[in-house]
């Protein structure tokens, strides 16, 4: 049985590689004068933006990327592979980055709820903690800094844009460096405003954003409205960060009151 399973696995892998190469060949024939990349750290409405672009008449390649350190996304990995290959060789076309952002406390909670099973697989000497106990561990873990450091660790080194060197006013802004433009916007602005921003940014008239990929609707997720309270220290740490102070300066008092009153 073992040789049969090994042969079958090799056959399926070869078949997958053939299909991947076929898709890559097709993608390479596309017009790469421009590429749109929905690029952000996750749990900020990236799927909604991606789905809107794929439904539109935008004629250039579209890819989805959370991090240059992660593996290939499950969504259309061939587009991402080709985009990264061209970047390494010095891509000369226009790069349009779409970056929805979210205040850090709700974003981290949403990420925790979606991936709570990963925390349960950690080697805790067989101890089965409650969700609340896992949450308290998360609040003290290095994972809480992922979003806060994302622009310095991902956007700046790979695309040359230092968002903190320029002001961010209101709920959206456009940042430019050489052939790269980045549209950054609050993920909770109305869908019709997101649609207008994307249409203007990509010069395409039929982009319509609608909500998708809601954490609460995922089978592997806990309810998004599950009551998990952040500590006062955590609230202060998140809202006094460089990230929150830059992108949510006008909302910090409102966000702080929202969480402090529930503690």
C-alpha cells in the first residue's frame, strides 16, 4: 500500500505542477503595464476589496498579499508568484496598492477569533485553557505587535513608502514613491465611498464594494461578538502606538471610551 500511496501522491503533485505552469503561462501573457495588489495585514476588509476588483472590468492583473514573509496565498497563487518574480527583477510597470486599515484592538480580536485553534495547538503541557485564558495570553504575546509594525516591516522595505513621513488626514490618503501608489483607507467607511475611492484610484468606473469574508460567518471561527475584554494596559499600549496615533488620531478618544467603559 505504501508504494501505491507514494506513487499517487507524486502523480497528484505532478498534475498540480502542470496546472500551475499552465496558469503561469497564461498570466504572463496578460498586460502587466499595471498591477493592483490588495496588500494589508489581514482582518481589515481585504477580501471585500479583492472581490470588487475581480468583478469589475479592471483589465490588469490583481493579486492579494498579506506579507512577503508568508507562503503563497490560496487565492490564485500564480498571480502572486508572477508579481513577486517581476518585483525581484525590477518591475517597471505601475503598482497600485490597496491598503484598508483597522484600529488595532478590534483587528487583533478578530484575528484571534479566527485563529483561536492555532493557540490551542500550542504545547501547553496538555492543559486545556478557556478561550478567555487564551485571549489573555494573546494580549501579552508578540503577535499583538504584528499590525503595529506592519507598515515598517512590509510596506516600507518592499515598496519604499514611509507612511509615517507624511500626514494622514480623515479616513483615507494616497502615498506615492516612484512607480508605486498606495491607497490607504479606514475599513469601516461606507461601501459606496470605498467604491468611489477605488474607481478614482484605478481609473475604472464599475468597482462596487460589498462586505464579504466576515469572521463570524466562518466555520472555524468563534462569534465575532464574543465578549473578550482587553486589559486597560493593552488598550493604552495599542492606542498610544505610532500606528494608531498616525492613522486614527481623530478617533482615539472615541475608541478608548468604547473599550474602557466595558472594563
